[in-house]
């Protein structure tokens, strides 16, 4: 792949700054423990969470820093770059097939607007309390959806990715399972997948529940066991609890901002917020049906009013004390997505000191991280582990 040149430091230059700022943040106390866990794991990916390297590098929607997200091209590149796990987000079609999109609103990730035959499908919907206008997967059959082509979601930030617009279709999850099995045979070890149920309460209200068809596919492809090389995730704890009754596949609860409430909590009248769930009692409750949490990075190290990192919270220690792994999200190379401490220059789309940011987060003792740029994360993880 081609590196950015103008206004962007090369990866070798960034490597030299990998540990910048960690001492000032008070992070050295847990760094040795995290590094020791990283050396202790086999890293072979033979279907046990214990086998995953630490820090685990998770290709966020594939290698979405380099290819349009949630395409077989993005997934393949993430795997080729060395990602330990490749992520999929699942939404349903009108006829009940599970497809890989970050959102059911496909306005910005496909060429649907260029299809006059679907102009009448444009509509406004309220999903999890927010109004959206566009085209939605649940209004298309799989056959119709397959006539569309995937496009880059944030072309303003990643114009190079638009080179690949139109190259791939929207993949079904079953296609991804077949791809993973094929690649696993080729590589001699399983390909790990990280699978999210999107808006499960909303889709269940439409008669398009996600968990049951997902469980059927997991059973069909032998990924329904506790030792399966796959992790299930959702922002709705109820979805993870439902999946726990259907399959033994490892499970993670995703956590957004502290004042937010999971949508199934809103629908059920449960007053708890994410701030409640990250307290010891909340973490113990999560540990009763899940093996990990996926918090936003700000729950690990909050930012001040200027966007700079402050001191870490106790979340890593508290979660580990209850046997939970932590896979926070999402680190990206571009300045506009980095904490202010690690931005370099005035171009928001140029690469900043992302190695310094990785070092700061890894030093908290997290078990892994979601990233749009798996190759960068792997270099940072190797640097952190002293290899």
C-alpha cells in the first residue's frame, strides 16, 4: 500500500516516539503486567480467548483506514496485515439475511443513491431515538441489496479509499464465515471474527430479530462453542444475554459514554447508565453472562476540555478483578481522531503521533484495541512488548 507523504510522518519516524507521554500520565504501573500477559499467550488463535496475544489487534470493520469498511476487501487486507481479529457489524435484510454494515442506513456506504429504481425507498425512520433519512437494509431483499456496490463512508477524511468505490458488494455474514474458513485452511489456523449485533431491540420490533439467525449460522459453521474463534458483541446487554442462552461463543458488552443508556434499557425503563455499569457492581453483573467489555477509549483515559488525555480511570483494574477482558474502541492514525496530545500539524487528515497514543493506552493494561489501521497497531504492540 502507498504511504501518505505530504505533511505525514512515516511509520519508521513514528515508531521512535512510541513511548512519548506515558510517564507523565502515570501509566507505568500496569505496563509490566500487560507486557507479561502478551508474552505469556501463545498467540496461535486456536479458539480460546487465552490464546489471543495481548494487546490483541482488532481490525475495526476490517482495515477501514485503507479500504471501504465492511467489504471482503477490507476484511482480507486486515487479515493480510496481521490483525488478530477482524470485525463485522450485522444488520438484516427485508427477507431476514444478515449482512455486514455498520448501520442499516446504507446511504453513505453504498451507491444506492445512484440507483433510480430505488429512489422511492428513501425514507425517514427513528432508530434508537434518533431520526435518520436515507435508505435502509430492512427495506431491501438480499437480491436487491446485492445490486449495490460499497463505497467509502468518510471520503473527506480518506479520499484515497474512494479508489475502491464500487469494487465490492455488501457481504452477507455467511459469505464472511465461508471466507474465514477458507483463509483458516490456507493459513493453518482459525481466522478470528468479532461480530456485533446492531440495534437488536429495533430490529426485533420489526420481526427481524438478529440473535436467532446469528446463532443458527454459528452452529452451522462450528462457531457456537466456548472455544470458538469468534467473539460476540453488542451495545445492548439484553442481546448478549439472549445470545448466551443460544450459544456458548465468547461474549462482550460494548459501552459508550458514561451518561448514555443502552437502548434496551431505555425501552425497558431500566434507569442504569454506562456509568452504573462500569462500577464494581455493574461489572460483576456483566461478568455473570459475558467474558469482556468493549468500552470507548474515553472510559479508559478521559480527556480534558482541550481534548488532551488526563489520568486513567480504575476501569481496567476493576474489570480485570472480575475476570473481564477489555477491548476498547477505536484508535485511528489521523490527527482528527487522536487525542490533542498526539496531533501533529494542522491537517486533520494527516497522520499524527499515533504510536504515542497506542503506548499511552497499552500502558493502562488493556487486553486489546479496535483500530482502523491494523499494521500500525501491530507495530505499536510489538514495540510495547519489547519485540
